[in-house]
């Protein structure tokens, strides 16, 4: 098996988005990584989930608190295999074979493959990406020199995985309620307090921590960002203790803990008054990682459903011979393909904004934040739906831990929670609309992209855009309760329009299969599901959409 080789439409998308030299390199490396993800990394992931979960070693033989996290040898091998690919490092440093820096698009392609087998481990990778970004963008030259080479390691030096510690018991999503303190001493700052949900605790070499300096104002404006090494230079814990590891429903590979700081050495990163702003930038990066992890679970769930249906005999036929099964698989394939395409075609804008490249317009910054909120919400919810569909396709077998499907469902559920729930994301969309005019910018962008397109399918999308226009007008004079009540509905409609526009652009290519994918997607998105239809496009196009042998031959 090879998760990359068996998905030719994803390879074609990367070929479309990367320049020729970079694609040749990426294609070669992803073929190797895709094979590894589908086999040994997948075997390790199963073991970690069922038998080799992280464990807290609280005390040593002498009774001293060492707060060490044990992980199994297979997990450590996956750490080595993943980081050596440059999944984090090559976002910020030169790829030796190319003589130039990599990019987020390539990193997220690696994350997409990794998440098909181990989304629990992609969480620490995400946290390390966020740590690398914050250090690279905002740390002083001294702090950057001390920690960044380790965070970006691809094997040439000791790896320091990263972490971002925000959550406190009394705060949760309300980060402004955080009370962890930073006390200034003659030697620098010391951190005191508790972080209640700290993922990658015990495995990270350095954590990015929000804390409030003495005398700082309340709310988010009083929070400063600190780099906190897990251990001191003498190898002992840096005033840090783990109270306990969280017993989570899924993503059991990542150790999530309650962490206590008792005078931990800490270093200010960037402007002390902009800590929350910096962390929110890192959160946007993590939300895209969350989106990619969701796509990975969707892909694996679809793959398992398809493979099972084409092999399983029932009532004298293969499951995949029945129209209802063809309909389910074709719709899953189409939704996955269009959603993946929407996310990856958006990534060049994300790259431009995150790197603060010359010429970045304010409108691009606003649309970037809007698209992140829309895509994170939509993909997370679809990951749960796809995992459910895969279980149902298997029937009773899908509920048995011999198959990967139960883990997919358990791992998918957290993606709706991490980096912002649907309610939080709905409020984010509402704020962008009211404060920054994101609604008007979105309408303009979507209308421009389908201008000149004719036919029934573009008209269905234009009808959806008209619905959104009316909804945005109503929001302008609505009460606060009505605005928040409708915020998620606005986000859902925007996401449907965004993906539909990408589907129309895809279908406008000369590739006949792409046109069929577009037709099924638009019909499913906009037509009533409760009207009798004489045509069954998802069934009629099943062979072209689901079986991709001809496309695979082109590589």
C-alpha cells in the first residue's frame, strides 16, 4: 500500500500547484513517505492506540518528581521518520536537494498523508510547526539561535519538539481569563501557575506559554508570550511538573497533561504587549493543520469504505454493485476531492499572509482568516461524518477494533473541539463580517471567480450567493442574540459556496472526470434531496469517479 501513489487526483493537484522542480522533488519524497505511512507507521499507530499509550512516570526510585512521559519505541521511530522528512524544518530552512526553502503546501501534503494513519501524532507536529513559526517570526536573535535549530532539526542536531500552552481551568476558550503569572527576578522571568490542557507535555523541548506579567492589565491585552524550555541546561526539569495525563477519547498517541509551573525559567518572545496576538497567529496555523488532519481522516475513512465494499459479498453480489452503495461512495469521493482541492488551492494565500510577503493587502489578510475559520469548521465536521459512513459501510465489523474505523471516529471527534469549536468559529466569522467587512470581500471574490460561467450549475451557485447576500443584509440590523444565533449558518453557507466555486473551476477544465465530479458535487450541495430524480449521476458516474486506474497511469 502507498497512501500517496493510490490517490492520483491528489498528485495531480500538487503538480498543478507546485513549480516543476519542486514537484519532482516533492513527488519523489511523498512516494516514499506515503508507503511508510501506509505500512510501518500505520502498524505503530495501531499499537500505540491499543497497547502502547503514553504513560506518566511521576517519581524516580529516590522519590524525586521527574514528571517524565514514557512513549513506546515505535512512537519514537515515527517521531524520527516524520521530522527527518522536513515536515517542520523545511518550512523555514533550505532543502539541500533544491537549494531553497520549502513551503507550507509541501508540509501540509506530508501532514495529509501522516494524518491518514496517525492524526494523534500529527498534533505534536502541529505544535512544533507553531513553535517554529513563533520563534522564527518574533524571538530575539539570542533566543532564536538557542532553540530554533533544534525545533527545525531534520536529523543534524537534537530535535526539540514544540508545544503551545494556552488553556487554563477557569479560562478555556476565554483566554483573557488566564492567570498564570510571570515574575521578573534578577536572572530573568519565572513562570508560576497551571495549564490545564497541555498537549505534547513531557515530549517537547520548548513550549510557548502565555502568562501575565506583574502589573499587566487584565484580559488578553495583558498576556505576554514566553519561550519555556522543558529542562534546564543541567538536564533537570525547569521548574515544571506534570500532575496527570488526560485520559482522552481518541488521539491517544499525543500526551496531553495538566502542567504546573513552579518558577520555570522563561524568555519573553517579541513585544510583551502582543503575546495574545502572536498566539492567535500560531492558532491560525494550527487550524489549518487541524483542517489537513480532518482531510486525512476523511481520506482514510473513504478508502476503508471503498475497499470493504468492493470485496464484501452480500446477497449474491459485491456491496459496490448496489446503487445505494455506489451513491454513498461516489458522494464521499466527490466531497473529499472538492474539499481537499479547496483547502490546497487556498494555501498559497495562507503562505503569503503568514510570511508577511511584500505586497500583502489588508483584504488578503481578512480573507485568509475567514477561509481558515470556514475550512476548519467544515472539514472537522466532515471527518466525523466520513468516519461514521465508513463504520456503517462495514456494518458490525466497522465497530470492531480489528478494523481501523473505530479509531478514525474517536480521533475525528477531537478535531471539532481543538483549535475552536463550531460556536467559536461561528463567532469568529461574525466578527470578521462586522469589524472587517469580510462578507462583502467574500461575495466579491466568489462572484469574480465564476464571472463568465454559464449554465445550470453556475446558476445554482449564484442562487446560493444571493441567499448569502440577503442573510448578510439581515444581520446588519439584527439583535445580538439573532446575530450569534445565525453565525454558524452564515459560516456553513459560505463554506458551501466556497467549495462550489472550486468545484465549478475544476469542472471547467478539459478533464471529463473533473466535470462529472463537479456535477455530482453541485447536485448534492444545492438540489433538494427529497425530490424524485430520474437521473442518478452518482451511480452513473461511479466507475469514473471512484476507480482511478486510468488517472494513475499518467504518473
